[in-house]
């Protein structure tokens, strides 16, 4: 019973901490004068991915053989969760929000007030998100991820040094995102900083302090959440590989998913999707670099299945974005690739 209470408590703590984090990171974007999209793709994504990258680093460097397995599993499980469940969560939240608005507009119309159901979709199905930018990010990710999976299937002497190539690839992506189009994040419409609610414009110190404090809380709560899942696996009779590839990545990617929920709820869907794109790029490069540098980087069947499911989901999403056919319902269907992977993994282990 205690483990269940801790699981629920950690989930609530992560959500509340993420609310304060996205509040801080939006002000941080204003302070740093970065592009509005870079707030999601770089600042928020790096912030929420940094703790798990540190954990991966510690695991592969000091965790012995089992730690190396955990590190490689995290490098494959993270992109799988973000590329399937995170997009599905955005789609589900958009459907919920659009239907709520449609219901309110219909009631207002019947009462003789202004508005109507037509007003719900006036910004497009994804709330004015730059679909071309999403397609570009997915193309980057797909190119890197294919290379990443291919390296896990072969062995050669200089393979560890290719980890540096992945770090350089993320550096190039980050520079491009930070430069943006010349547009800068604006303070217009931002909620007051949680640490300084009485000030219309917070101090830089308060912005940085809130960012760091919330990240520390997210990191601690996420690790406690993972620890409870480690208990849940044996308690439910689940093999270690199921916990490593199905449950633990969901916990480590929970901050990105919570960020998406919060931003969609606030009507900032472009930031939510930008955060997911940025998180996918980090997951495709930084943990991979650590894995290549400090582990043999050899994939067994479960890892190959995770790679195939991720690639299938990204190809599906990329097709939607390139054809400008992305809708909330179609994003929600990305969860099907995670379900398919879970079924294939269970069938393989049976």
C-alpha cells in the first residue's frame, strides 16, 4: 500500500513541479532572448532531460554490467515513450480541450450569446503549430535514430568514438534552434513567476532559482517514482526487461509528458510539441553518446523491437506532418505503436 501511495504522490509532485518549471522556463526564455519555439525545444527539453541523462551517465560509468544494460535500455526506451505516448497525450489533451470549448460554445449559442462551434478550430487542429518545423525536427531525429539503431547491430573497433558524432549532432541542432528566425520570446501574457507573484517582471535571480529548484524536485520525485516501479515489477511478476523497457522509461519521461499536458491546457500547444521534439533530439543523441563511449552498444531482441516501434511511429508522424494531415486524433493514434511494442515484447518473452 505504501508503494502505491508513493507512486501517486510522486506523480502529483512531478505535475506540480512541472507547472512551476514551465512558468520559470518561459521567463528564462524571455531573459535569454531566445526564439519562442526554442523555449520548448531547448530550454525546457534540456531541463527535463538533464536529470535522466545524469542518471544514464552514472549507470553506464559506475553501475557495472547491469548498469550498462540499464543505460542502453534507457537510450532506447526514452525515444520510444516520447515518440509514441507523449504525442498521444498531446492529441488526447487537444481532443478534450476542443470538445470542452465546443460544448461551451454550443451552450452560449443556444443562449443567444456570441460564438459557436466554428470558433473552436480557428487556429487549426494543432492550435497554429508550425507543422513544417515539426516535420524538419522529425527528419533530423529519424536520420540520427536509424544510424543509432544500425550501430547497435554491428561491432567494430572505432564504434565508441562515434559517440562524439552524436554530441556534435545535438550541438548543431541546438545552435540552429537558439538562432531561430530572429523572433524573440515575449513576456506578454505570461503568468507572474511563482517565486515573485507580486512582481509583473521577475528578477533574473528569481527566474534561475525557480528553474533550478523545480528541476531538483522533478529529478528527486522521478527517481523515487522509478524506485517504486522497480518494486512493482517483481510484485506483479514482470521480467526485468519489461520494467526496463516498458515501465521505467514512462517514469523518466514523465516530466516531458507533464509539460505537454500543462502547455496544452494553457492553450500553448506549439510549446508542448516543441518540447517533445526537443526531448526526442536529446534522447536520440546524448544517451546514445554515453552508451557508445562506455558500453559495447550491442542490441538484443527486445532492444531491436523497441527501435523498430520507435522508427515506425516517427515515420507515421513524419508522414502526417509533411502532408499537413496532423490532427489531435491522429496524434493520439501514435500510442498504438507503444501498445504494439508491448504486445511484441510480451509475446517474445512468453
